[in-house]
């Protein structure tokens, strides 16, 4: 038991430590970094910005966490986010009452419904046809942005709808809506996986698919569910991105968000090999990525170089995880290569 | 249709003795697809059927061909390389910035190739010795290369070097007044060398063996480590070379060059009939895959009424068709 | 008990050659298990030597010691009189020992010639000399009397041919010792014949062949000598000619050394009226794994399935449960026809199945004891209706107590438990689903004696409380101790069914050895002649 606890602590300790270090760097560079001020009943400040800008990545990463826990991966989430924005904006722009709240609700529901369909499609390829997840979702990753452009007719569709704009840029009870939505989805995911049996069954499928099958787990349904959920989360993220700018950019909305999300999951300690997952870890990972993106310009390095730091983060995380791989290796090596003990007598 | 058979058998002859014809079915399918696309274009649009249009497919996609060749090596071992697009961008940046700094063009090129190969080598070492999944290791490589680009410059850097410009603009005239660029010739040479290495050397055959079954390859006493690391170095080299070709094509270095090009390369390899799980596929298939992608683009630009996004959608659909085909192919195998 | 034969004429009649391999006092231990305990083995040039034993007897460990996959804790290995300590397969290969495994370890996507020659292929002008490679491969194939096109792709050939190619590769490395580990398990009768021809050719050439197979007839047909192992210990080394199937089976299965408390188990009363059966299985079968089989199961009855490894005992259990899908036959429960198309359907019909392969098909290593226990119940409820925490805690606490699971901490990770405790958790997993039929495949294999006794006791109690239990074990004593009725399997079919009244181990042994059923029918009974599995 103590070793289990220390393992959990170990997995979350490093990303948390890294996050804290980043925050400290920021404070040194900008002493006012932690200050949060109230203006017109809204909270502003660097920390709030990090949370708000990190919301889409967190959303996508939540879905990705569950997919990765089943030994899968979903590369298409960025494209799905773009499609969600495209569908919503096109629907609002095409409506007779462009600024009505009802229009926004209809548009967003429609967009999310499309995302669920796309998730069903991914899930079908993976769980029914049995295509490797990375390849199955590559299809939609490639075609998805084309589909988004098909929806927007290749234009950057701008809309003027206050209700829609609130999702990405609005405030409720002093907090940005984006933060509330992202945390709400995090909460719902936590309840959905830890209060129902979904989390345990997902982990069972990810750890030992054959044993899970023989124990009667419907792994096909489980796998299908997580891809739908991932697409749904990506859809909300896409709406948020489109709402923030009041425009659907089929080409650039959610570009590379799948990679950031995977990174967040990996930093959060969920293994790409599937199995146990940690939503808290994913939260920390997403915050880390966003804080990194904020920190770099703050300390006077061109913002674009954050790729470099992400690369370093990936490498460091991989190397931290590799003692496990090496431990596994050294066991087999011990079996095969230990010198003969009671030897050549 | 007789042209199809003749075209494919000449390749079959090259590599004959290794495998029965069934192996070539996916490649032949790609070839038929390409020919029928071209045929359809010829019927629909005036001027489509000219040899120059055909050669332009090579000219305009020379860098992608080279990229796909490197990717073929990696995928044949059952791996994947997501870093290639970024390495192309990095290569254009290194070339442009060193040339601006007054380096001799040849030194600049050698530097580009060395950096690309080194990056690939590093990724291969990490993948093999730390047992990190190729996907995540090359993802790191992708970020790293992109980040290095921005470290060099955030702005686009034009290339004004005389040797680069002349290489970029000079052409070779083929019989029938068809022009081909040096870049296209280089791409074809790379395809030829790659095919030779894959089929005629122990390294190449070990690539296939590792893709077929890594455990078996180990038990057979083959140098699995060398091959697994080597294919990423090759892919890195090809990416750098593709980056040079791309900088000849664009005559500039820019951090946002070749965004998402790794997807095109992977798509070309898959459409070319290479099994993503490794062990099966031909470089020629990847060449054909690139030509199919190019033909789609040509098709759309000739049409004029079709919008550009149909390119992505049709690539996605083709990818789907080939992936599902592969799935049923491998299910029948097992 | 007969032990090492001291002076025996060499089977191929070359006088008395020195052994090419001599293993003495080999011991290998794994955490908690002594896999090999002072085992001797010697291989003479030009002989085919069978290593016999049940699951867990130590056959594969012994082979892995010889091939350098495992290092030995004690003992010596000499090859040609020189002591060796192999620290990897390559060193053993370099000493002239080649191995062909059950799963063909070649690359199906390469040609036959490449598979045979890769790694030492002929070169010319910096490239592989394909023509010479194909020719050399062809010569080796010819020498073995195999008519295979060296240029064809390996994957286009059936498994049998692939196996022969693997042997051809091994032989071409100038192997003087060839280890064949279950090479015949997926071959049909003609293919086995072909393999045997090749083996005889090699034997005539002076190669020492170590042959592992669970088909007794094949062993008697091809081998010159055999070494029998049981529970990691050497039972004996014999000339095959001195043995009968009965004596071999006796040695393989033998009598357990540990004495367990007698179980308080009322013998079945043959006079009792036959109640309505819980389950009736008619003609259940699957190509390549089980011939059409009938079976009737009653409430409160333990049916033991006896048979050697590969006899179809596991296959029958998996087909009943729907873990594999049957090609033919039907299943009735409570006199109504049911379709068990998968584990879920079986669980819905109150059937539980605990697999023989605990690690690969049973435990979820990274989940806790509690989650592992609750898994089957939770799976049948669906993810939306979680087992309430209180119910879960109560069930888990109950079974941890009742089955004496250690550690008694519900949150301990399954992978950290000992084999016996893992097995108890798996049993609890199924008992929580309150099955009417419990199928246990080798539930006591590889676990300590205390846990074994507890599990046996539990099975007896469950049956007394009305559960129908199918109990599969390689240990006949165990089967006889627990069962009301014994089904005997051999060669993938049921060959006998006996009420457990005055039944002795010897009776079962005779049935398995084929001497009680049809004494003359099978001089060389065909294991599964009808089907020819293809890749």
C-alpha cells in the first residue's frame, strides 16, 4: 500500500513541481503575476488568462485521457473542433435571427450532434472494424479540415451573436465562462468515470482486454463510448475557440490541439500504453502547457519557440517514465543474463 | 490497360525472385487508380493528357516524394515519423539563414543534411533504447524542429544565392519538348536508391524482417537495433533532402513551411500500398501514392469549379479505402 | 521407479557415442516457485529424445535453460564435454544448439530463402546475391527432401511448411542439437509424417533432436529415448522401447507427493433418481480444437474432466462458456435451448468460467483486489449502474475473509499478489455473480499447497450447496477427490465418462493411455486427421 501511494504521488509530483517552477519563473519576471483584479465585476489577471486560454486544451485532453486509457489515441480531435466551429458559425450566420439566443443554442446543439456523429464514426472504425486507433483517426484528421471548409465554403465565417460569444469570451459570476465550462466538463467526466463503473471498466479494457472480455465486459461499447466522448469534448473546445473570435477558421481553429492534448495527458502521468488514468494529472498537464505558452513571451523569448520547450517537456516526461520500461527490461535481463550462481563446479 | 501491365512488370522484373505477384496487388491497385484518374482527367479536361502535366506531377511534388521514401522505411519497420514536416521547415530555415550569413552553398547543404540525419538518429536511439513509442518520440522531434525554426528566425528568410536560384530554375529538356527540373530527377534517383537498398541489401531485407516480426528478426540473429535506429536516420536524411528541394521550390526559409506535410507523406505511403503495421510495401508504391495525391490536386485545379478543400476530403477518403482494404487483407492473412 | 538407464545401446547403432549435451543437476527458481530441481538430461548424437511432462512439469524451463533464455541457479551444462554457461540464445546457437518453437519464429513477409539465409546471405558487389542465396536454400531443402520453392513467400505456405523451413534454417546453421518444441501441435497427419521424415533424415546425419510433444502416439512413433519430468523434478530416463503408454502416463501424472486432508465429500449415490439436468450439451465442437462432444451437467454435482494437455479439456470448457465460438452443436439449459455466443451471454445464463491462464486471461494486474473481484458483476450490470460502494465493500470483505485472501487489503494491486491469492480473487469474482454453473480450468495449477487445499474444500462446499461445477485438472488425484463424475478426454474428443464410484487413478490412466477403450484400433491414432489447418 505505501508503495502504491508513493507511486501516485510520484506521478503527480513531477508535473506539479514543473508547474510550480514555471509559475515561480513568471513571478520573478513579472512580480504582479499572481495579482488578480476585479474590473466591471469580472476577474482579470495572468492566472485567469492561463485558465481561460487553457480551457480548450483541457477539454480535448479530458476526452483524450479516456481514449488513451483504452490503449487508443484520437488524432482527429483538432479537425473535429474545427468542424464544430464551422457548423455552429455557418448555422448562426445563415439564420434569419442572427443575434438571437435561441439561434446560438440551436447552432451549438447542432455542432455537438455532428461531433457525436464523427465520434461514432471513429469508434466504429476502431471497435467494429478493428483498425488501429492511430490510423483510424488519421482518416478524419486528414479529411476533417476539408469537411470544415466544405461547411464554411472556404471562408472565415464571422458571426455576430452575443449569446454565442459568451461561451468563449463572456463572464458568469466574475469568472470567464470558458473556465466554468471546462471545469464543469472536468467535474462531469470525473463523476461519469469515478461515480459510475465506466472508469473501472475503461481501465480493465486498457490493462488486459482479453481478461476483461472473459469477465463479460463489453469492450466494444466501452471503446465506442470513449471515442464519442472525445469527439464531444473536442466539439465543445471547437465552439469555445470559434466563440472567442466570433469566427470559424476551418484551417487554423484547433490546429495542433490534438498534440497538445496528448502531451497534457502524458505529462499528467497517464501511460500511452493504456490502463490507469488520472484526470487530475491531465488537468495539471493542460495547465502546464498553457502556463508554458504564457511564460515564454513573459521572459522575453519569442512566443513561437514554445514548441522547443514542449519538445523538452515531452523528452523529460518520456525519460521520467522510462525507468518503468527499464525496470521491465532489467527483469528479463536478470532472468536471461545473470551470471550462473552455483556455477562450474 | 496494356500499358498498366507493361509498366508494372518492368518493376516486377527489377525485384523478381523475392516474392510472388500477390505482393504487388496493392501497388498495382494504386497504379490503376493513378492511371484511371489521369485518364478521367484527360477525357474531361483539355490539355490534361499532355506529358508535361505528367512530368509536372514529379516537379511539383519532388520534395514530397523524397519525404515519402524516408517515411516508407520507417513504416516498413512498423514505426511512424511525425517529425518530417517540421524537419523540412527546419531545413529551409537552416539553408536560408546560412546562405544569408554568406556560407558557401555546398557547405550549407551539407549542414542541412547533417542536421536532419542527426535529428533522425537521435529519435531512433530514443525509440529503440528507451523503448519510447515512435509516435511520441517523433512528436517530440516535431516540436523540437519547429521550435528550432523559430529560434533561427520568426520571419521568412528569402534565398538569393546564385547556385540555389540557378538550380531552382534550370531544367532538362526531354524528348517531346517536356521540361523536367533537377529536383524531380533527384527525387527519382532517391526512389531508385531506396528501392535498391530495400531489396538488394541485408539492411533492406532486415527492414522488412523487423516489420514482419521484430521478435523473429531478433531470434534470427539480425541486427534489429541498427535497423530500427537506422530507418529514423534515413527518414531524417530524406526530410532534410526534401527540405532542400522545398527551399529550391520556394526559394525561402520559413518556420511555417510544410505544416502538416507529415500527413501528406503518411497518406502517400499508405495509398501506395504499404501496410501501416509494417513488413509489406514498396518504395515505388509510395512514389505512386505521391503521384495520386498530385493528380488529385491537378484534377481540382483543372476543374476550376471544385474547391480546394476537396483535395483534403478526397485524400481522407482514399486513406480510408486503403486502410479498410489493408484491414481485411491482414485479417485474411491471420 | 526406474531411473537413468546406465548402459544402453545407442538407438542408431553407432556404438556408444559420448553425449553431445549433458545437463546435470539443473535447478532454476523463480520468485515463489522452484521451476526445476536438480534435473539431468543427456542427448546423444543421432537420437531423437522426447521430454515428457504435464503443464508446469518444467519442460519449457529445461529447454530455456539449454537455449540460454534462462540462467541456471545450480547445475552444469556441457556441450561436447566443454562446460558452458549460456547467457543468451546467441551463445547457445553458437555452440550448435538450434531451436524451433511452436509458434514459427520467422518472417512470413519474406521469401523462404530469405528466411533460411538472412543474416549470412551470400553477397556479390555489395548486394545480396539473390540467385546464389536461392540456390543454396534450394540445396538445403533438397537435402531434407522438401519440395518447396525457395523463392516463394513464406506466408503463402501452411504452418506445417513454415515449421519445416524453420527447421531447415536451424539445420543450415550446422546445428548438432535441434530442439523442437511442440512442433506438431498445429499439423495434420500428413504434415506430421513429413516432419517425421525430416527428423529421421537429420537423425541419420547424426543430429541430436530434443522433441517435445503432448501427443503420446507421436512420441512413441518417433523417439528413441525419453526423459520424464514432473513438478520440476526428474522422474526418469528411459528407452522408448521399454515404455508403454500406460507407464508413461503414470510417470507423467503420478501421485502427488503432498498429502492433502481427505475431503468430506459424500460419494454420489448412483441409485438416486436422475434429476432434470441443469445443462445439456449436444455435439458441441469446433474445427481444429474439439470434436463434437456431448455432456450433461446437474445441480450440486462436480464433473471432473481428465485428460492430458491438448486433449480438448480446455477447449470444451471454452466452448461451453462461449469464450471461443463453436461451429456446431447445441446447448440446453433448464431444458430450454440457449445460444451462448460470448462470455456476456454465458454470464447472463449464470455460467462462470475461470481460465487456466490466470495471468493473460484472468487478472487485471493494475487494478485493486476489490475492482478485480467486482469486475464480472459490474460488467453484467453495465457501466451506468455501478455496484453501490456499500454492497461492494461488503462483498469484497466477505470473500477476502471467506477465502482467506492475503493481503486482506481490498486496495492492494492484483499484480502484487501471489498466484494462490490471485486465484482466490478470481474465484471470488465468479462467486459474486452467483453462478449456477462454475467451470474451473486448472484452478490449482502453480499455487502453493495451502491455497490448493482451500480451493478444493471450497469446490466441495459449493457443490454441496447446489452449484454445478466443472473441474478441470491435470492432476488425476485431485479430479477423483472432488468429482462425482469423471469425463476423460483424449485427442480432442471425449473418450469415456464414468461415475466416480470405486474409480482409481489407474483406471483413468488406462483410459487415457487408450488401453481400456479400443485397444487395437489405434496403433497410430490420428490426432485430428479430418482437418488441415491452413494459415
